[in-house]
C-alpha cells in the first residue's frame, strides 16, 4: 500500500484533535473568557455544525481544483484559524476561529479520503480509507489527552499553538511528497439529499445522528462531570481521557468483528441496547472511581463500536449510493455532536452536569427506536430505480 496514506492519516489526526480538544478544557476557557460552561460548550457545537454542513458544500464548490493545490491552501486556512484561536482576546473571535477551522478541517478529511483512494491500488483502497479514519480515532487516544495535559499545565491556548505547528509540518510533507492529482466528478448536493427519500435509509442516518447526540450530551462535558461528581484533579482527568480514548479505538475493532460475525443489523441493536444501559448507570457509580472507570470503558468502547456496523449496514442497504451514504453519515455524526453539545450545555445551565448522562440516555433510546424502524423496512423500488 502507498506509504503516503499514513501522512494523510496524520492530517486527519490533527483535524480530529481540534474538534474535541476544547471539551477537555471547557472550565479553563470559561474562566479565562468570563463565560458560562454552557457558552463554552457552544464552541464544540459550532465546530461540529459547520463541519457537518461545510463538507458536502465545499467539496462541490472546489470540484474543479487540483487536489494537491487545494489541500495546501486548505491546510493554510486551517493553520490561520488555529493561530486566531491561540491569540483570540474574546469569546466572539474564538467562535469565529472555530468556524474557520471547522470548515477547512471538514474539507481536509474528505480530501484525505479521496486522495488516499486515488493514490492506492484498487485492492488496498478500503484499507487506505480505514487508515485515514484511524487517524481521527487516534486523536481520541493521544491528541485530546495530550492537549488536555498541555492545556492544564500551560493554559487552554497552547494546544492550539501546538496544532498550528503540526499543521505547518503537514503542509511541508504534502508539498514535497504528494504529486499533482486531478479532481474527479463530484455528486451534487441535490443528488445526495435525494437519496434520503427512502425511509429505511433516512432512519438509518437518523440512528447515527441520535446516537451521537446522546453520547455527546455527556462526553462534551466529561471534564466538569469528572471534577464535580468524582472530585478528580486535572492529572486524573487526563488519565480518564486516555483510558476513554484507548477503549474507544478498541471498540471500533470490536464493532467491526461483531458486524462480521453476527451481521450489521443484530450488532447495531445489541450495541445501542448495551450503550443505553451503560450511560444510564454512570450517575449511580460515581461513588467509586474503579467502578466508574469500568463502566466508562464499556461506555467508551460501545460509542465507537457502532460505527463499522452502521457503515456496513448503509453499504448493504444502499449499494448504489454507498459513497453518498458514507458522506451523509459523516454529516449526521457531526450534527449529532453539535446537538449533543448544545443539549448538554442547556442541562448544565438549567440543573446540574450530573443529569447529562440521563438526558443523553433518552436520545439513545430514540436511536434504538430509529434503528428498529430502519431494519424492519424494505427499500422502496421507486427509490432504487431513481438511484440508478
């Protein structure tokens, strides 16, 4: 397989780190900028919302631009956004910086996938795309905990400086190692949205959206949750994030094996049910750190275990538009992150962070209902004809 794919995975790693890095230091951001935790949480919301919506729009708008040139310019914009975040004197400017990094970051991930596919031999394309997404999941294991540790030691701004430096390194690597790559035809946004007319497909995408909403209602505010309910200091919070990240990535592998062994439909239902149990139990195990960490490992691994099963289900359900469904699923996931971050902020503002797990669990039950609806539906013949 082409070794340049690993360089693209590093770019994906940097982008993945930026999205949730602010979640680990929400309390520091809130104190420094004199805003509430809920307002600080909106910095995750706006990033995820822009990330979800910008990806298909920017991909269509830049369809005719040579890929290497486009990636270099996008990396430069991403670098600029992170430097603005580092220097930002106010909440409004930091919010603007998040919009800039989200838009450019979303395009970088899509470019990484398309370029990895273009430079890899046919038999290695699936593996190459998987490596790009491993870069994103890898940011959970290393990027977020490292950023959290640096943020606690030197202030919440320094992780953005580190990301800026890594972006510059990525630009140099892309400039000297990638060859010119001609753009391929891009499916219009209208055609992408048209594929959602099928109830089976739409409810499958809704499952991802609702699942991530429930998950992020708690995960986006994990730092204040750990400090409030368990009384953990910053060092232990970093350790908890590291454990969470390792479990999350291993969960992705477990989910893939489960989908292969029991099929995607049974795996999706089973994972959602177990995830619901884990998230509802969390508030009741905070009296014991070891017990909480055990439940957190299950919660974390299940949060990523659903992804390969869900992607497999979409490919089988809509083989004619599988590429479109993967793109739409990525948007659904980030819209879920945006809504979950918002809901979590509202819960904290109106009551207490201890209730975030329960509120998140209610969205997981809605995801379960949506998945059951999807699985029990057949694909309409008219939609299948339109897809052709």
